[in-house]
C-alpha cells in the first residue's frame, strides 16, 4: 500500500465514514499516491490532516531505508525525535499510529514463508525454511526501532515512547503491535547480562542520589535526613544500570542489616535510631524494591537483582544467614472489603460467637466489622478482631489466586522468585498509605537459598509456599 493510499484509509477510519471519500476540488493536485481528502471535510479533533501527516511518514520511511547506513539511519532518527519532542500530544498519538500500522510485516511474505515451512517439515529443507520464516517476521517496525536505539539518547527516547503509549492500549488496540514490539526488543536489550549492579551510597553523585527520592515507590522518602538514614552504615542500596541509560537506575533495592527478621517498618525508617553493628548482623531485610522506568513494564529483572545482591552481601558479610523481605500487601484491603462475608462464613460456630461478642452483635457481619478496621491499630494483642483480620490477611496471601498465581502482585513477584510467605505482621506500617492498602499489616517473604527451586516448583504445581505459622492462620471452608 502506498503512503497516499494508507493515509486515505487512516482518515476514513478516524472519521468513521464509508469508503467513498470527498473528491478533491477542481484544480487540486491529483498526483498518484497523494490523498484526495479535502481538509475542510476533516473534523477539528483530527490531529493532523493528510498532507502534514505525509511528511512525518516519509521521514520515518527514510530512517528505515535499507539503502542508508546504520549511522545515517540513527542520525535521521535523532533528528526525528527532536522534532517529536516539540509537537503536541494529539500529534504524538498520530505518530504512534504511523509507527504501529504502516511498518508491520509483509503479510504475503509471511504467508508464503509459513506455507513453505509447513511443506518443508521433516525434510532436509526444514532448517532453510525456518530461517526464511523467521526473517519474514522481522518487520520494518523492528528495524525502525533499532535505528532509534542507534544514537546516543535513542534508548531514552524509546523507553519514554512506550511509557506514553501504555495508558492508551485499553482504548486503542491498534497500538498493541507497537507496544509488543518495544517490549520484545527491551527484553533483549535489557537482559541482565548487559546490566551493571552498582551500590548507591551517600557518597554517590547528588544527581544519582536524587533519583532515589524521585523513584522510591514503596515508602516515600520524606527528607534528606530520611534518605541519609537509608544509606547509613548498616544499610545497603543497590541498583541495576544499563550502558545506554548510565545515570538512571532501572530498579533498586534497599536493605537493612539486622539481627532478626523485622516485623515493623517504623524502626527501619526512624532517622534517630542508632546504626546496627554490621559485623554482628545475621539477617538482611529487603524492605523496598522500586522499578523506575514505566516504559520497561513487563521486562523482568527483579529476580536477578535480589539474587545478585544476596551474593554481594554474602561476600561482604559472611555471618549473614537469613535473607527476607518486609513487604506491603497492597491488594489486601480492597479484597477484604469484597470478600468479608465469605471470610466470616469460614469461621466455625464457636469462632463466630467470639467474633460477634467482640463486635457487640448477635451475629458477625461484614457491615459491622469492616468500619471498625480503620481503628485496627488500637486493637490489643488478644483482641478477637485483630486475630480474625490477621487470619484474613494470611488467607489472602496464602490461599487466594488470580489466574494461576497469587492474587497479590507483591506476593506474586516474590513467590515466583522462589520465596515463601514467612510471617504476617500486625501494625507493621501505621502510615496512611499502609492503612489504605492493608490496615497496617505487612508480610515477610523468606528467601531460603537452599529451597528456592523447591518453592518455585510447588508454586508452579498450584501450591502457595507458606511457613507452618502462616498455614495455621489460613481460613478454610467448614464442611
């Protein structure tokens, strides 16, 4: 399809008009390959009329032109990205459509290569046919994106491009191909083999330390004093870096060196607390893991980061024996609100009577229990309300699934990496965010280095690995 024909088709789709297109007025340019759509027939909401849209399309084609070198293609891509940075959002969206729809694979070539491969199966020509099929699937879009990655700053452009596209995928399925192509390329370009693990400390460049404040996603950094505490002598912070984004941590993890598994975030964030004697530390607590680049969504390197950090810590501190997290439970509160009646029904008759008495009711009901949970931090250790809510959290973490994996996103991350649910901690995060997410509850995930594969296998077979203590708390249906 020629650029002009494609532009005409795009305008028809955007307008929602039938195939007939308003003819050009008498005397208008009728050169073959140019759009016949009249500007006056276009809605005001259309980002670019056909004629202005044609120029960026031709510029994109020039970037991917097989007759130009990689260097020249990269230079043209850099020039295009500079122009792109200055255009309004609605025009950017049209550029995404150009990149997504016009640079796809040749359907006829793919179909022919696939047929040839199927016919060659089991013959001496199978390998050659497979190579042809693989090459047919390398679209002009792939080569286009590769040329954007060829110039200094190009990787930053592509990562930002995908972060801009992601929010539009639900409403514009025609961008899915471009998004999938970017994710696939990023999975190769950002493979852990190409990443550098660096320690971030108070002595790191200020511009880099500031990134921790900007990107911290679990526990907001409130001040420079807070940040300094997280980089103190008994703390460690490590991040993965890529050569094309040298001053941007892709993901970073904050670690506290302790003598026991932490059951509350408050002491860890206490700026006035004395530093631990790290020579005696036996426990490493991962209390914050933050991804920094929205555009790299779906590209997984958290698993490798934890394993690399564990190895570095073991080399530096031979006495470390226990590696665990202190993690939020972000999905618990909304899940509990939807499932509270069912959770109550899992209690036996005696347990329901105890809960009803604590509520001051004849029968325990979700509508009576849930409003009180906002005051959960005031419940004492022996409170039946506290015990029940803890059991609800254990049930959410250890027995609730979304698809084939754990329902909670943080649980899914750690458990697929080979950890197990070790302990549910009451009142571990009394902050407003902690209450909004999980009524202040947090959880420890234990990384038992000798049993990572065992727990991962169990998870793949449908069981959620949990400690005996957590298992005892899980609510089950009464028969």
